[in-house]
């Protein structure tokens, strides 16, 4: 707005007799008579490591605003460059929180810098939307006016456990996850909710990122699967289940396996004998680990349906492992499927507007701006009004999903996908 006013002012000063003078003056008068009513502060790493993602995110915001003629003149952005560093994020957030009147803030992309922005916002009465960072609900918990538009890892883990138990009728589970913050957060949430639902976790294994040989973990899971099957067999015979009886049955079956095996392999080593006492195998692994884990899971003859995390949403990787990945079910933030006509339209519109193909960051920007536009259309323009609007947001449709803020201010609308016959389809 300020730049436009400056350009028009320069035009009028230098070309007073131009036949466009009246039009220029009318345009300037419209700025003055219809000033923006909602000022939004935005912190993005424009010149940082995630600069390309920030560029896409901002273009998504702008495109959503451009598409809405009713309110686009009522909204003004105040953009600050965090440069992707904590120090500049602190300075950017500090500058924004001092601005008046600021109705809303949109935070950084990365988890750590989002936490910094949330910390500053919590000292004010300015609502803050954190757009993409997942991490944990601790972000939203940093202030009563902080909202996470993307589901946190705990929410995704719980949602997948709920779907596996109630919709797939799975009751026994094993887990293999990376031993890092991501792996612990989503796995702990998944397994905890399995326990709450009444399911059984028979084995939980960890690995360090970069691992390619999963023999130790998979053999441990095979052992747990057989012991669980023997426990069920003893229970079915109406005999009291004791550790001694399980050990005795396991030893007997292992000896039988050695006699029947050409290489005298015991029950665990003999991969001709399937371990089938596991309904769901939770594998919140990274995309580069998927080929190693799935092929070795088949090698060790573990019969269980794969359940994955965010990093499974990669069609090329899944197709390369089609033989082992068929039927895999996994969670994701937004459902970006080429078969979705709404998503296809977004791609085409974005390309026409920017001469670029949109990334996930652009879609998040577009969706968040769509939510804000709807608030402004309904007359929610002040800080308190926008806070009330966000707190009561339920099942708000966006491209590729929904936004539902619970009492913790974290989006609860988790998408669940399935790899089926060479394609990814939405199942929830």
C-alpha cells in the first residue's frame, strides 16, 4: 500500500496534465478511504537456509489473498526476515510485537525459531499461528494465544493408533523407530494410545539413523512374536499362562525347527517359518530407510501390515518397494494427491500466477491465508475476535485436509493414507 501510494504520488507530481490524472487521484482516494483493518505480522527465513520454502509459503499467502476480492484490501502484511537464525528471529519477533495495531502474527517455518516467536507472542495479547512446524504440542503450550496449524507428532501417532485399532481391527503391535526426537515423540504417542485402547505391544525396538542392517532388531521382534503366539496357545487350552510354560513351549518348537532345518536353524533363525502374531508393525522411519527395513522385514518373514509416519508419503519410494509396501497405512499433514481435482486446480493456478510449481510450503501458506480470510469475512478483525475465531475453528475445509483446533490449540485433523495397487489413496 505504501509503495503504491508513493508511485501514484510521484506520477501526479510529474504528470499533472496526464489524461490518467483523474484515475490516479481516484485510486489514491480509495486507499485513504478504505485503509486496511487487519495488520498481520509475518516472520519468515527469506534469506536463510529455508529461503526457497519461505518464498513458496509467502506466494501461497499472496495467491489466496489475490483470489478474494472482498477482503484483500482490508489486510496488510508486515514482513520480517528472520534469516533462519535464532538471533534474527528474536529481533524480528520483538519488532513485530511492538507494532500497533497488529491483529495477528504468522510464525517461522522451523521448529526452534517457531518456539522463539511463540515465546515473544506469549508476552503479548497477539494471536500467533505456527504454520508448518510439527514437533510437539509444547509449541502451542507456550502461550494461550499460540496455535499450531500443522498436527504435532503426538497427535499423528494417536490418530494412527486409533485408526489401526478401531478401523483395521488390529490388536497386537510391534514398533521399530529411529532413536531421535522425532522417533521417540511419535512412537511414544502411538504405543501409549495402543495401551489405552486395550491393544498389546509385544516388542519395541530402536535404531540409530544411518543403520542399514536391522537383523538384531528384527530377530528380537520375531522372538517376541513367537512367544506371544505360544502365550495365546496356552491360554486357548485353558491352562494358566506362566513364563515357564512359554519358555518350555518355545524351546520345544525351536528344537523341532533345528531338526527339520537343513542348516539346523532354530525358530528365530529359520526364516521359512513365518512370525505371524503381529497385526500392525509401526515403522515411523525415514524415506531412505524404507527400502532397507521392508526388504529385511520380508527376509525375516515377519507377517504384519506396515504402519508408517510422515516420511512414507513418497510415491516413488513406495513404488520401488511395491512388493513389500502394498497395504501400508501412514499419516500425513496435508493430502497432496494428483487425483484430487481441488489440488490439481491449485497447482495450475499457482503455476499461472508464479511460473513455478508449488511445494508443500505454498499449500500451507494458501490454506492458512484461506482460514484468515474467512475470519475477516465474518467480521473477526481485532486480536480478541481472531483469538475467539481460532479457538472455535472446527472441521474447516482446506485443500488437502481440514483444520480443527482443540483445547490445546493444535490441529487435530490428521490425514491417513494407504498405498494400494501402486497408488496412494486417502482412507481418512
